[in-house]
């Protein structure tokens, strides 16, 4: 994972990654989380696909139960 300055918050010397594969903006973890929650990149304003945003949701208790 590259390090550098976050293009969103301008914080220097942080690990950078793109929030999703929908855009290529390299941001810090804090900004990536905020953008994921908003469903849109805060730098280039690309909307994130539902598959990217929904990937980390908790599984319902009923779905988590083992079925015979």
C-alpha cells in the first residue's frame, strides 16, 4: 500500500488506497470510510456502485444461523 498525502484531507505521510474500485482517487483510511458511508467519492464525486458499498454490511441473525 503506497504512502503519501491524502488528496481529500491533505494529511501527509499516510497509507493511501482507493475507497472502491469505482474511482482511482487515493485517500487515507478515514476519508475512505467517510466516502463509503456517503456512497460517493468526496474528491471526484463518482457514485459508488451498490455492490461496493453494501459489501461490509452485517449479516442478519436469521441468515447467519446454520440450516440443517
